[in-house]
């Protein structure tokens, strides 16, 4: 710690430290994932594994490596705010990326018996169903954020390297279990409705904000666990910066997750309608406004109707119906409407 120079972003990018366990984990996970994608491509050449899922999974592994082996990990025992940046990377950034990569689904697609049968049974087992229960993940997330930042656990972490590394694993596991049923599509037995997903994501925002506010309001450093340094902010200012990272950074990341879930909800494909709820609402509204003012005894075919085609914007009858509606708006007397 005495050899660490004053922190700057150049040091954060270039000052790397080798962590054999993290490197081995990332290499094995990446290798197995790529092996799975190759098997799926070989077995189903017409439907290969999506390239974007491979990219986000690899990005998640890269975030883990950067959080622990780059300058972010090098200064995590010296600067509290950097420590909090590392926590957000391991708890709120890497897990959603890994979830989006759908490694469980890839395993089922790439494996054969007996591995395929074993994996399917494991995913449907009672222990897996219990730990992936959305309520459990949300409670575990809240308890982890509060318990690791607002108790003496922080002092213990900084004084024991084994516990410190175990904390990193805890963040990854809890983050993965929390985001898995909310943004994932893995075959885990839980099908959470989109309103409930949004609600559970919203629940995490006050937890992050509360933790950040408590840290930012301290008049003294309650931990005293950071290594001494002759440069940088004072311990109290450093603590306040860490609180701001948790409050603002955590809220920003969670808000991005909420937007992603809302966007997915708007594009949800329903077997009955074949379209998302947003498109369904738009179609219903257009059908209502274009039928207003149409004489019930009008000649058949005189007024275009809304088509049931999947692409509303490219359908000629739908566009004609909307143009007729605009004509009625511009001509209240009804002279421009052939159906009046």
C-alpha cells in the first residue's frame, strides 16, 4: 500500500494486479461458454447461439476481472469511494450481464445425456427453485447492501484478505440471484410478471439510496479500515464520496434496469395477440379514433378499417383509415369524409 501512487484514472487503467483465482474463473467460464456456443452452432447451423448474448456474457466476465485486477481493485483497500465503485461493478453491473448471457439455457442446448438430464433436473430442483425465488433474491440483495456497508463488517473485511475476497463472491452470487428472475429468461421455474419485476427493481432503489445517505451523513469515519495515505481526500470526505457513489451510481444503474424491463414489456410477444401491450393499446386507440364520425349506414368499404396485420405502420388500409381521420379533423363539417 505504501508504494501506491496518488490515484488517477491512468493508474486505474494501467495499474493491474494478477489474481490467479479470478483469472482462472474468468478463463474457465469463458472457455465453457464458447464451447457451448460452438456445439450449438454445430448441432443447429440454421439457429446458432445469438452473438449478442455471447458478447454480453464476455463483457460480464471482463467487468469482474476489471473490478478485482485493475486499478479499481488495486485501490480498494486505500480509497473508500473506489471500494464502492468496485462493489457496484460486482453487485449491479457484472451479474445482469451474466444473466443476459443465459448460460443455463446455453448448457441445455449444447449438452447431451447424461449431462443434459442432470442439468434439467438441477434447474427444476427444490433448492434451485427456492434460491431463485424473487422475494428471496430481493431480501438477500437488501440485506447484503445494508449489512456489508452499515455495520462493522466493513472493518473486518479490510483487515482480513480472505473475508475480503469472500465478499466479492457474495456480491456476484447475490447480484446474480436478484437479477435472474427479473431480467433473465432462464428455465428456473419462475415466470415473474412485468409489473412485479418493475416493483422489485424499484424496491432496491431506496435501499441503495438509504445506504448512500447514511454513509454521506457521517461526521467521522466509523470504520477506520482504509490503509493510511498521504494523498487524496480525508477519511471523512472519502466516506462521503463513497456514499455518493452508492446513492447516485446505484440509482442510475437500477434506473437503467427499470427502463430495460419496461422496454421489454412494451415489446412482449403474446401468443393471443402477437404483439406487445404498447402496440395493442396503440392499435385499439387508432381503431377508436378512426371509427368516430362514421355513419352507421355508410356504404360498405367507403371508410377504410384498421387491419389485423402485424405491421400496423406498413398496412395500406390502416394508413388510409388514419388519413381519413385527419381529414375529418381538418373538415369538422364532414365535407372531406366520404363516410359522412
